[in-house]
């Protein structure tokens, strides 16, 4: 009986650790800036002229040029990006 119990505990722990490890390594989201966070709507609404509208990417680049920091947005949560100089972090996916 003791061997069966140990087997269930071992399988449960291994499964839990595998699930935790896979959840902690991959996130899907977008790069934004610290001024806008999860939504660029406020900044993009400032440009009432349709010719002056900017994309979220252009807004992020303008805010970072003005002194903002890159952030990562996933599931409505905003995460700070520690390495602000990593060029590969802000590439557009195609």
C-alpha cells in the first residue's frame, strides 16, 4: 500500500512541476511603453486629424523616444522589461 501511495505522490509532484515549468517559460503578449501601458487609446485620441493617427507601434516608439521605458503586456497585466537595450525584444513579428 505504501508503494502505491508513493507512486501517486511522485507522479503528482512530477506533473505539477512540469505544468509549472512550462507556464513560467512562455508568455504571449505585446511590447508597449510605460506611458501607455496596456492601452494606447488615450495617446492616439490626442491626434484628432485622421492624417496624424499613429499605430500602436509608432506610439510606443514615440513614447520611448520621449523618455518612457519598454514594457510587456500580457492578459491585461503590464510587466517591466529589465533589459531596455536588448534590440531583439522589440522586433515586429511577421
